[in-house]
């Protein structure tokens, strides 16, 4: 019977196995192959060779010269800025970006994610109703109620600073936006279609957020 190493499950023959050195070496080599740092010229070459990646796989790409790892759902470049499109939602009625733009970038270094997100509203943007949320590029680790992100927003009422909170105490994938919703109260409230300072978002308004957090 074939034995397996306790940490990586690499195969090696038992003394009673049939003597077949090429087969045993092939089994060992195939077991090691997916656990090494893979090397490819481009992401396209990597994806063509690794058709069923496993979480934790690591690959070096000659172009653009980055080390990437597989999260279980996507390849992510370590320490390099990656693009993502934030998902914009509202608590009651869904908004639609129309001819506006939703853009974002993020970099993962170890267990830390740095990100920035930008929503620029256009003439055909519809704003839905209820408090707004934006998606994170990677799920959070345990937040412990400590994490906050900062940002700035502009509506017809003016420009103001906003603060953002992850939507859960662990494994959060979205965050809510809070700021000065009206001119009649000194307390901050969750920001939604009502905009800032009592004036709704409109063409030319924007929301910009950046932050750092521990990933899952």
C-alpha cells in the first residue's frame, strides 16, 4: 500500500509495494508539482496550464513580474494593485450606475488588504432608496467592531467626509456609508439616496472610499 506524508499528503511506496521506480517517482513528482511556486510567462499561460487551481497555489508571472496566489475563487497578485468593480447596493430599492462609473483597486500583502473605491454618478444614474453599501474586494477577517474606512462624498449640498463600517463582525463582503445626511442634526447617519447635507446625489456627485483591513 502507498504511504502519504502527514503534512502535504505526498505519496511514497511501502516496502511491500511492487518495485516500480518510474511509477513511484512519477507519483511523487505529480504530488510535488502543484505545491511548488509555478512559473509562467503570462496570466493567460498560467490559466491555460492550470485549469483546475486549488486554493493556496502560488504562481510567478514573468509579465508583469508578480507573484500570484489562488484564493479558491480567483488569482490575486501579491503586493500588486489589482482592479475590481465595486458592487453598489441600497437597502430598499436598487440603484443603477447608468453612464456613471464604479471603479476600484486593491492590494493584498499577507493577511492585509489595502483598497480604494470610487463611484462617479452620471446623467443616467438612478439612485434607488435606503442606505447605501459598497462591496469589498476580498472578504474581511474578524473585524471585532474596530475597523473603519474613511472617504469623501459630494452631493448638491456640498462636499463632506464620510466614514464606513463593514457589514459584519467577520467575513464581511460589504460596508455601509455614514456621514452628515442633513443640516438639522449634528449626528451622522447612514448615507443613501438623500445625499449629503439634505441634498440628494445627482449628475457630477461622487463617493470615494479607501481603507485597510485584515482578510479572512
